[in-house]
C-alpha cells in the first residue's frame, strides 16, 4: 500500500500565468523559488497551490482543453468568524477576483460566500462551526 490518501498539491489550469500569479500574491502568498516561467507554486499551509497553463495542464493529462463555464469543484478557505469571511471576500475582490455570491448565513449554521479567481476557479469563503480550526488555522474534521 502507498499509504493514506493525502491532498498534497492542487494545480489550477490558468489562462494567463502572470495575471493569476499576481492575484494570489496580492492575497499575501509568496511564490516559491521552485517556480519557473511555466508554473507558480505557493505554500498554502500544509498543501501546495500550483498555477499552470490551462492548455499545458490538459496536454499533460492527455485531454482536450476544457471548455469555459462552471467547473465542478470549489476550493475552500475556512475562517474563524463571519467578520473574517467578509474581510477575506473584500480582500479577494480587491486583488482582482469576482464576487460570485455574497456571504450569507446558511441553513446548517455556517456563513458562506463565493469568489472566482481571474480564471473562474471558485473559492468558497466560509465560517463552518462543524469544522473547527486548529491553532494554525487549518480546518479539522470532527472525530
């Protein structure tokens, strides 16, 4: 067995690497020295965020380049409070993101909004009382 499944790296296929790199740097991420002209890497607290050309990513996977529109996934940024969610949404929009859905209270007791990055990748910005944050701000599943 190779060991337990762990999410170690998320690669987003992007149209313009420079624009997308600038967006994530405007959010306070620092581009790793492992980055090249073709890919940007960022430490996102226990995992790695990778930005790679969309066509190159499709080619690497042996697929035709994906079409435009909804992507059936969302990245999530869990925060400790509704106020922190509101501030994060403002920060992401100021950095060049697009507000998709303003934050609101949910039926399950959370507070959630959505922002798309410059390539339309959805970010769910949430305060989820069911997934407590540890001292490092990482969401933890209940036991």
